[in-house]
C-alpha cells in the first residue's frame, strides 16, 4: 500500500519556496572595512527577520515582494536549485509540521537532516533533478506524531518505448508548470496513446477535481508527492515471543481502521488490510492526529495504477536509476513474508535477492542501500520492488464491488483506474507499454510478473514481494481476489 498526495491548486497557484541565506564575503584588512561589513550583516539579518516574520504571518503576496526585493538588493542569496524540472509544490502542507529532508553522504550511515520546517530555510541544493545527479526532493510530515516521508515527482512527458525490448531507457522531458512545454526548450507533439515512439504526458499529472471525466481548466498538476516507503501503521501487531530481528507479522490489522498511516524506514509494512480499508486510512491522512493534519488543498489517496506508472517510468529514465531497481529482499519468516521497509541486498549481484537473513541486507541510508531506490541513491523511492505486494487502485470495471473486501460503487472515479481488459487503450501505467502479455509470470520488463486481473481476481497489485526474486520489480503486476495486501 502506497499513498499519493495531489495538490489542488487555488487561484493564486503554487506558493514559491522561500529560502533565505546570507552571503558573507569579507576580509578584515582594516577596521573601517570591518565596520562597513558589520553594518551590512546587520542589515541582512534585519531583512531576513522581516521576511521570515512576514512568512509566518501568512501574507504570502507581500512576502514574495519583500523576498524578491531582498534578492534584487543583494541582501540575501537566492538558493541554488536546478531548474530542469518543476520545483516542489509545498503550498498545501502545514508549514509547522513539514520538514525539509536531506542527507550527509560523507557519513556512514548517512546522517539525515530533517530539523528545519517550512518556516525555515531549505538546505542549499535541497534537490537537483539534473541528469546524473538525480536528487529528488524529500519532505517529512509529522502531524499527530505520525511521520511520513514524501518524494516529489515533477510533471513530465515520456516517449512510448518498445514493449518487446525487455527493458530500455525511457526518454523523458520535464514540462514547464502545468503546460505541455518541455523545460529544455525542445518541441514535441503530444499524442497520448500507446503507439511506440509517441509522446505522452504521464496521466498521473491530471487530477479530475470535479470528477466529470473530462479535462477542465486548472486540473493539470505540476507534480505529485509520493510515499517514500511502503506504508506502516502506528500500532503494528507484534509476533508473540519474537525471535531476534523479527518484527510484526502484518504491520497492522484490518479490523481497526482507526490506526494511523506512517511512511518510515526500518519498520514492518502494513499487510493484511483490505483494499477498501486501505482506501479509507489513506484518505484519513489529512484529518486530525494524522500525518497531514491541518494541511490545505491536499488530496491524499491510495496510489492509482497510473501514479505507480509515473514513478516507474521516471526511475527508468536518465533522471532515475535507469536500470532494474533492486529488491527489498527481506522476509523475516517464510510463512508470513513480513517485510521491513527500506532494505536492500548488500552483495554486488543482489538485484533479485530474497533472504530471511537480515545480515545479508543493508538499510536505505547505508552504503549500497540506494540500489533499492528509484534513483539509485538515498533520494529516491523505496520498496517498489520486493518487500510486500502493493495494492493499487486499479480494478476491472465489471467488478467494482465486493461486499467483504472493497466497494468502489460510490467512490468517485478519479480515485481509481478502471479496466476492461489487457489492451492498448491505457497508457502511462507501466502495464501494456512494458509487457508483451498479461497472462504469464514473466513477460513484463526485467522478466517481471505480468498477470492481468480477471473476473475472479479483479484487483491490481504491483511490485511483487521479496520471495518473488527476479519476478519482482517496478514493472510487475498481478491480480488479486481477496482484496488483501500480501
């Protein structure tokens, strides 16, 4: 189970990230020079305090003017961020309980920097989507004491690959704002179909606000926030008399949907919860005592199939790992497949590893752990290969209701992807475009599982589990009938 945040735009649009830092270049050659510089520093400090105070008072438009004036007057330094992709949209988050996240890669394990909330200054070079750097933006939300880590996926278009290739680099162009214009200045024709060589805007970047089934003004997104790890709960069920390193069996339960969602590393994934209840707990993320409490204009929901596809395709581009994402390989007992979030095999050939020996794994923030992320480094999204199978909101249209496990009869259609059959009608979901059939176990890219839902098994699951070894991967899909995460 994985969550998505779509940011609903208000009329003013996205609020800029206002990050302030002072440039102090001086040489104390003489007292007069020092005095002059000291006076300048005091001016800079006052400017920063005034702007941050304005920010705290929520007068955004006036604060924007002050911030730009400070930059123009060279009293503050504009932060260094790349402009190859849309900047992260932070406009809906509760600024008090949302924190910038970065890591010190010179330490081992990497030390995390997550002490500055959105009222403060973002770390310089907080994100960098430049090819070869692939440093995706991360934040943490802490409402109700329930930590959730999120990663920004900027709006992009992709070129439909050769589905028979077995796996190739997917060509991606980041798009400007909510438009179809490539930021790099090139020109492409958007087709939005599954024909090889066509350019499509990843469909995850359209959010049908009024649920009318057609694109209206203001419904295109500049990007989406995606859960960094598989979901866990705030009160996982625990094995009686656990063995060393053995955590919870299912990471939560299906009987008590009052449990709160967490998205954290080094905890047991939330399994044995039905699709219907997973849908409910994800939507509850913006309510009191949940991680996104007091947020505005955010829509939290269980991941749709096309949103999974948006992450999978970006991972297979030059802006991601551009190869197979390694498995989260750990199952702490062979009966219950109880995975721990954010783990990776530590050997040189452990892409498809499955193991019950935790000593054969490394954590997400240890050297080598980034192999199991979508970027090949600590800044990506984890657990999309191996770990636990992940239920997504994708279902056969003729089987939208199951009185025991799920009922999408009255759910707005914007919250799920509906399918008639395995065909070339859907694009952007990493199903038809990256597999050659939907009825075998190994015909998706990277020899991943490729079993399309059917009447008795109508629900999609993605990513596979640790025990599926090389059949697991970001292009894996299978069918599910009981509506439970496995």
